[in-house]
C-alpha cells in the first residue's frame, strides 16, 4: 500500500487587500516572500485572492 502525504500549506496575505490565502509550500520550514510583480528567477507560484488581485509567492 502506497500512502502520500498532503503538501505543506501556509497562509499568506494579498498585498492589495490583505485577504488571507492558503498556498502549498515545498517544505515545512520554507520562508515565503510575497511580491506584487514577477521576478526574472526564483522558485515561485502565482496566486490570486477572491478579489482577483494576482501576486507571486517566492520560496526561500
């Protein structure tokens, strides 16, 4: 029997309206940085709050 563990998650706040969003993170002790613009490099994911504000979460 193979079991999988759910991805770790963290809460981040939208930089425009402050709404809290749940995002998956690669490792439990990962530092997150929130940006309202995309950078040229770095491990990241793009998310949007329910108000349709896009932003990027970088994993450090």
